[in-house]
C-alpha cells in the first residue's frame, strides 16, 4: 500500500489512510451498536484521545472546520469588526462575512507569514470586537503579544488553527492560546476524519455551550436556549480519527525527514528561499518563495513542475482580500501581496517517496537541463 503510483501526478498532499482491514472492526461496532451520530461512543473516545494527544483541556468535534469556525464566532457573541489576515484559505474570512461580521485585513510578518502583531493596534476601531489570526502553515503566531493587545483593548481572540494540529509553542500546545482555537480535519490536512473539525476551549462550561450550539441549541428534551446549527461529527468519521491517531506520530516523522531533505537540497539554489519552519511544528506544508534572482518566474516554475506531473500549489494566492466579496475591505497589504506572488507549496506527506523529493529538488535546481 505504500507504493507511489508512478503514473499519477504527485499532489501537494495525500490523505493519511491506515490499512483498510484495520477499519473493519470499527465499522462492525457501529453496525452492532446502531449509533450513527449524536455523541456516540467513538465520538466520546476521540474527544478524549485528542485532549490527551494534543495536550488541551476541552475538545468539541465538528462536521468540518468551517462550521466549527462559524460556531466559535457564535459562541463568542461577536459584533462589528474582526481583525484577520488576508494570507490564508478563503474559509477564514468567509466565516466572518457569513456571520455578519466585517473582516479587517492587516498585513503579515515577512518571516513567519502570520498576522503582523505590530500592525494590529493601528487597525483597532470602536467597532472591533475580536482578533482572528491564523497559525499559517502551522507556524505559531506571536501568541503572547496578541493576547496582550487583546487584553488591553478588551477583545476576544479566536485562532483559525486549521494548520496547527499537534503544534507546540513554549513547551505546550499552541491550541491553548486565545479564547478558542479551531482545527480542520479535512482530507487535505495532516490529520483527517474525511471531513471534520474541532473547537478547543479551556473549560467544561464553554464546551457545554459549544456542544449545545452544534446540536441546534438543544439543552434537553424540552429545552432549546439558542439558535444553534447542526455541526455534529458522525461515528464513522470519529472512528476513522481514532484509528488514524495511531498512525499520525509515525507519519509526522516521515514528513519531518522530507522537510529536512528539501531544506538541504534547496539551500544553495539561487533565488529560492525556504520559509523557516518553527520548532514544534507539524511539517504539514513546505512553502518556498521564488525570488527575482531565480531564472524562472514563480508561475513558470509552477508550470514546469506540473509539466513533470508535480502538482505543487500556490497557497496562498490570490490573497483573500482580492476576491470580489472582500475587495472593498482591502487595505494596503504590501508584504502579503509580495509573498502571495512568490510562494509555491511543494508536495509533502508521509508517503512521498524519497525519489520524488530528489526529483523535485533537481527540477527546481535546474539540473534537468544538464
Ligand atoms: C482547511 C482550512 C479551513 C476550513 O476547514 P474545513 O474543514 O475544510 O471546512 C479553514 N481555515 C484554514 C486556514 C484552512 O486551511
């Protein structure tokens, strides 16, 4: 099962899929119990297992990361404006707009590519109620500075932590920062439940509120106290997450080896800059920046890789603020704009064969011409 199909293109990521035989007993148990969803036994077990593995206090599972973001925004009862990054997947800002909130885009830090904490205060207005940074590519935001700003201005902090599964910062999980953090378990993420997500919070009372919101606002058989939604994770997804969690640590190690190989192989290529990874990161993305001294443009390199069946991705280009729904909110975002024009994310996943990593390095280094 570990053999790369040499005839199909190399994608930027590939879902972690444990051996199918090992999933059958979980399915058998679901069929035996006839409990398909609504906080069944696998759902409860996965919440517990993730609390332990991630080192967080409370996990509430969701049907996907976007519904988890919407529910987190509801739970925080926000109004007005929320400061966020233009350099992310579009779901970050869509969750705000869908909730009737106005995204206010602030530029990013040129090194970490996260929301530049030094620019946040200038963007705060009387309408601002929260900050919504993203741990981009799993690189932790400047959590201490962000919290300090939030405290000074009475703002909530919601982290879009879709890339930050298992990421640690200052010795603990990065997910313990802010009021709430949201994970995505989409098939393209390092840990997946086909589709899925979670909200991480600090205490049981908040979790109960979130759990009620994801179940239509129901409290008990005769009591509904909030306008909730259906955001529940089903038992098949929860069971798959439990099985996958056994394989995740080993998969992460293999991705770490690929990360190291790329860094070494690309270090001397003129015009190519590997975006630094953080200690305690999860090796979920491998972004490079194509500079002006590289012989090809970013898009020409992207096309060249495609011509060799390597489907790298321009994450994150275009900027969210360039989509039509957000154009009127776009401020001057020079750093984000420059990075979006230079970035390519290279394939990285546990089953990427070393041969392919070598081929990708050789293509970028231009050694195919010799
Ligand atoms: C994947 C992703 C989401 C959305 O998660 P889904 O589970 O696909 O709904 C949100 N934000 C970021 C930054 C993402 O990468």
